[in-house]
C-alpha cells in the first residue's frame, strides 16, 4: 500500500475525486470510467467486504491508520483538509474517499431467484431516497433490490453515504428494461420467478397494507415509484395487488423512503 503525500489540488493523480458536487459530471464519468466513490472508513470497509476493488484512496493524515487495514495494493493519497476541499468542492468531514471499481451487475433473474421479498424502485431520481430505501431494505430483511433503467444510481456517492454502505449488503441489479414493449420486461422477470407483484400506491381499490400483510403471499415483489408522480400506469397495471398505507391528519402519503421502511416492516 503506497502512501503518497500530495500538496497540489491540481495533481493529475487526484482526477477521480475532482468536483464531486457536480452531479451531471459524475453521471458522465462514473459509468464510463467504471468507478464509484465510497466515503468514510465504514463505507469503504463494507465495499471491500463485499469484494469490491479499491483503485485509490484520498485521505487526510489523521485517518491513514483507519484506512490501512482496508487497502491492499492501491495507492493512498494523503492530503490536507484544504487540498481535499479544493479537489472535491466540499469539506470532507469523514476523512477518506475511495475510488472503487464498479462490479459487474448480475442478471435480474439471477438476483431474484429464490428471493422471498424483493424491492423494486421505479424511476426514483433522488439519490438520497435511493440510499435510504436501500438502508431500509438491508435492515428489514429484503433479499434483493431491483432498480429500473431510469432510477438514480445506487452507487452514486450520496446514495452510498445515505445508505451507510448497506448498498453493498443487499444483492441488487439494474433491470435492462422495465415495462417496454420489446424484450423481457421487468414485470415478466418478476412473475416468471414466481413473485407476487405488489404496487404501493394511492388507488380507490387499494388494499390496506396491514390487511395485505396479514395474509401475504410467500414471495413478494414490492414496487415503489418516484416522489410526486408515484408509480407509472403500466407498473400499476402489471401489479397483482395494489396496496396503500392508511394515513391520518389529512396527509395522503409518505416520502418514498419512509413508505418503503413502513411497508417492508409490515411484510418482514
């Protein structure tokens, strides 16, 4: 593990960490470069524990000892607080960032094979909500998570951070298609795997969550949609049952990550 001290923010070796606040830039660079950013020693430990490979680490001096056990041959770039902020564009409070090689995602049918509870995130574009949903999934015993093609990246830095690294604990993959007319759709994959597809949504004919949970089918795939619009009409049409969380106080629904936690707790 070579430890290299770098004093200049424009050093080309720090290119992977530059301007991390620019979401559009990361969307372009991360998939093309095959990288994602893990933040904090805890998250890096969970990533390496899941078998993900470290490309390099950017760390402040006081955190080097925490990082050493987690890194094999990858270079560790030690920088001052000021240089870290100049490079990333924000104050790095958790002490360490790691550029990680993205793993090859398995096919969806493989991920859901034998799963009793599956969470499906349809077109949720907020990285915070995606990370929080993964944390709920990990904590409440979900066997697999599927994300649709337009869903935010679970390995984006904010998603990983909000999930506290639990995106590495739950088997997941991105569906190659969701409800498109051509090719095997996501709903077909779920039904072919023997899963009862449940849409969490507001609908006049929706079954209250507690009623459904009292006699839940053995194997369930729970669909959640984006804030505001909710699940698409095609997702609702593909569901075997539409379920709703009964609300009070004039509130019609919960934040999607909160709804995921409530529903998964009831279905655990």
